[in-house]
């Protein structure tokens, strides 16, 4: 089948309509995200009303804003009114104030109230991602009565698979799965089926923590409560997946020494991509001057034994790679909850031994290479340095993310390039100090 951009370029309207009718919403959203502003709006206008809403909710906020700016008032109002409150709140949190005011002004009183309530929670919190449209059950209901409540109110809820159970004060007492209600005797009471003390989150908790809790507990939906344990909504699995994906994307970008893009890679301009990378590159360039300073400080030793310079790239490259490996492993372990900040001393001991083992294996190879090219004396210096550098790099790389977490800094900010730059400079100090001791220069 011909791709949509080709059909639009050939002005094949019939072919484009056929393509849009046969593709799932996520595929259409991906194509729209790749387009410029004009093409994306033209494509979106080809969709019927219901299909347009489905595709719109698959787009990222920056692409949603691009679409909204190209719509007239009636289409604009219909679109934002039909969105789920949590999707609408996340979009409003990222669009300019002018667009946000236009969106809120076009909403009905009920939808505006729900959206405003979600916007009242801190950015990045569970409250911004949860759906307030839930079906809550009283625990004194029978199964048949509970199912009648689901039939009556379920059409207006985002999900009915997980049904929170509350008391008269709307405090969460447990959950019951729809499957349990359907398969149970109609005369049984909900209280007999309820799962008490289910995993839950506060509305002000970080959304990433709640999403990862859902993954650990294999939950389809997570009840969200306020400070007094009153039910305020549910975090659904589709939103949890988006939260984790966004967090992982951000971590990967920062670990590579860049800021994450806010839009689809193919639709981001060259200037925007450069802007996201240049700050980190400039910081790393400044930090790399430490390496120059160290080399300058030991220029007398280099002048005495010029052959030492041959192994500088090998040693700092090995140290940087070793540190980057440890930093990446630590950041990932922190993200998935395998390591806590309280494990700092254990991580230091673990990485130190790992670095010693790696350094020992590399030292054997380094000794042979050094002896082959420059003789045994310098080869011994290289071998000892490899052991020390690997121990140091692994320890630094493994512990810096934990220290950052303790200081409430994103561990991904202490990225592999930052660790590599630091290890380069300190690795040279280790190298030249070892050479002075072994060679007596």
C-alpha cells in the first residue's frame, strides 16, 4: 500500500481517504507527527469526527497544539470537549497560555471543572495522569446491584475493569474486578469479593513511581486517593505505559548527553535538535579542559619518557568506557527499583571489585601489547594503570547516580559522557603518578 505522504504529494485525495479508513489510529497519529504544520492539519481534517478524536488522543501535546491552531472554532470545541479529562489536562500543561485559555473557554461547565481539578495537581504527579471518571461501588451492595451501577454509569467512565470500593465518606476500602462480579452469584455481597488494601497512590505522588508500581504489581488500574484516603481517580495502564516510556526516553537522552526532544524526531527541525544537544556538548567541552590541564602539569614526565604518550588514548578510553558501563547500569537499576540510595556502600564495594576484576583481565592484554611495542618497563606501568583506572572508573560510574539521587538530582543527568569526562582527567593523574613511581622519573 502506498504511504500517506506520497498520496498527499500526488494530490490523490481518494487514495488518502482510503488509507485513513484502513489504518489504526496509532499509525495515523505516527504519520501526522512526522508532518509539518500545514500537512498535519490537512490530513487531520480528512478524518471524520469520531475518528479524529481517537487519533488526536494518540498524539503528543506538541503535535496536538499544532492541530488545534489550524482548526476553526466549531471543530476546535468539538475536539477538546470529547477528549478524556486526563489527556486534556496533560495537553494544557504544555501548550501556550493563549491556546489553554481557548481550550478552557470552549468546554462545558462539567468538563471544565474536571480539567481544572486535574490541573490543580503538581506537574508530573499522578493527579495529572489519572482519570476522574470512575465507577465506585459501595461495599454493602450485592453483586446484582453492583452490576446495575456499572451498566448505568459505565458508559461515562474511562475504564470499568477495576472497580474501586468506597465507604460512605468515599474513602477507599478496596477494589473488585469486573470479572469477579460477572462470575459471582448475584446475591453475594461486594464485601465478600473485595480485595482490601490494594496498591494505591496519592494524587501528589510522582507519576513515574505510580506507573512502575503498576508494572511491579501487574495492575491494570491503580486507585488514586487524596491526603485523606478519599478516592479521586484511577491511573489506567495505557497512561502508565506512556509515563514509563516518557521517563525512559528522557533518561536515554540525558545519558547520551542531550535533552529529550519534545516532538517526533522526524518532524523536529535541525535547529531544535542542535539546541537540545549543544548545552551538554559545551559543558563537556569545558570539563574536558581538565584533561588538558593534567597533561600540561605532567609535561616534564612526558618529555622524559615520550613513549608514555602513546598509551594515553588507550587508557582514558578504557576508563571512560568502564565508567560509562557502570553509570548506565546504576541509572537503570535505580529507575526500576533494583537499587536504592541506602545501598550506596554496597554498590561502592561491588563496583570496586568488578573494576578490579575487569582491570586485571585488561592488564594482561595491556602488558603484552606494551611489551611488544615499547618494552617491559612501560608495559608494567600500563598494566598497573589499567587495574587502577578500571577500579576507579567503575566505582565513580556506579556511585555518582546514587549520590545524585540522594541530592534529589535526576540520576540520568549524571550521564555516561559526564562520568567519562571526569574519569579521563583523573585517569591521566593515575597514569602519570604510576609512571613516576615505577620509572622513578
